[in-house]
């Protein structure tokens, strides 16, 4: 298209229900009470940002986005989608950000993200997933942020996060997870933030966090954890904050905090801890905040706080 033809295409786009911005290459259909993707006023094929957030769309044709090879941002959050065609996202090789949160999705095809090789953020929170196909994210090698929070996930397949070697943030809070499989996070070598709070986790095995050497922030609060295996946190050499509040932890095993030499904040309030043994916190040489409030501590052994030389808040 020449300049005049290109301008005309964007002008025609604005005759429809959406706002079309040629300079930003953006089409915004945000809060337009749409029940389907408009087809009477086609969007320019050079569109890079497409926003259908906060509508009432409950179905999408498989070819709805096939012409938009330059698309970088696709926003479908807060609609009524309960199904996505397997090939809906085919050929969107330049897509970087995909928002699907707050819909009614229960299932996804294993291959739906197959062409999204440039994707950096994927938001799937506040849907109705109870499980996800193994290796569904295997093609998303550039993904930085993945949100699966506020769903009904009960299990994570061992290879669910395979190939996500660039992932830095994983949000799994507000699900129904009861346990974590061995090696489920093994390939997340660049992960910095892991959120597992407000699930139904009961015990944490000593091999479930393998591969998480770069994690800096870990939330496990508001679960049902009663047992922490010895050396369970040994992989977290760069961990800065650890939140274990509001669980059912009664005993701190010897070596449970081994290798947490970078930890600055440890929150363990609202558990059922009765005894603090000597040397329990000795690896925590830079911790400045330790919260043990609202426990049932009756016995504090000699040297229980040995090693906490940087502590300023207890």
C-alpha cells in the first residue's frame, strides 16, 4: 500500500466500533460491549497492538488473527471465552504479549502456542484450568513471565515447563496444588520469582526445587505445609525472601535452611512451631528480618539464634 491507501485503510477502520491509531499501529476495542470480533470493518494488516479487553466475546473464529503477521500485543482479557481453536494463533511469530486472563477457559490444545516463538509474557490467570497438557509451553523459549494463578490446577505435569529457559517469573498462587513433582521446575534456570502461595501444599520434598539456583523471591505462605524436608531449600543460593507464613509447620529439621546464605527476610508467623533447636538458623548470616510471631514456641535451645549476626527485626 502507498501512503494514501494506508491512510484510507486506517480511516475506514475508525468507522467501526474500535479506535484505530495509525502512528501507534494500534486497534483498541476495549470496553465496547462486543460479543464477537468485528468483521464489517476490517483492521489494517499492519496492526501491531490489538486490544479486545473487557468485552463479552464468547467465541473466536480460527482465522480471526491470521492476517496480522506484525502483531506484537494481543489482549483478550475479561471476556467470556470458554474455547480457543487450536490454530487460532498460527503464524503470529512476532507476538510478544498475550493476555487471556479472566475468561472461562477450561482446556487448551497442546499445540496452541506452537508458533509463538517470540512471546515474552503470557497471562492465563483467573480461568478454569484444572490441568494443562504436558509440554504445552515447549515452544515459548523467549517467555519471561507466565501467570497461571487463580485457576483450579491440582497437579503440574513433570514436563509442563520444559524449554522455558528464559522464564523469570512464574505465578501459581491461588490454585489447588497439593504436591510438587520431582524436577517440575528443573529447566527454569533463569527464574527469579516463584509464587506458590494460597494452594493446598502439605509437604515439600527435598528434590522438587532442583534447578532454581537463581530464584530471589519464593512465596509458600497460606498452604497446609506441615513438614519441610531437611535441605529442601539447598538449591536457593540466591534467595532473598522466603515466606512460609500461615502453614502448619511444627518442626524445623536440622539443615532445613542450608545454603540460604543470601537470604535477607524469613517469614514464619502463624505456624505451630514449638521448639527452636540450636543452630537452626546458623546459615542465615545476612538475614535482617525474622518473623516467628503467632507460633506456640515453648523451648528455645542455647545457640538457637547463632549466625543471625545481621538480624535487626525479630
